[in-house]
């Protein structure tokens, strides 16, 4: 691993890895599709994330801005704007 990559990884708590596959978007937590892997890189937050992953449901948050709205989260595969 290069030094730059190591420095970047130090600033990441959770990494989602894998190609997004529309047909496998089933509302799973933190991932766009169920083939993607979740890596918890910050050990001090590991218990918190594991608890969240075992109890939470996928959520979408919508925010009003001066230009319109921002929708944050992973939408279901059938979502239409």
C-alpha cells in the first residue's frame, strides 16, 4: 500500500467495496446492492457500526436548499425522480 493510500485510509471510518448492481438493490443498509462489502476501518467505531447494521433500516434524507432539494441515501431500485 502506498503512503498516500495509507493516509487516506486513516481518514475513512467505513468503506463500501464492490460494483453497484441495480438488480441486487434490495434496500440493504449502507450499500447500494447486496453484493457490496462493508469494511469498518476505524476500530473505535466498530461496535457502533455493527450495532447500527444489525438494527437500522435503510433511510433517505431530503434537504431543502436555495436551488431545490437534495436527497441523500440509497434509493430503492424502482425510485423515480
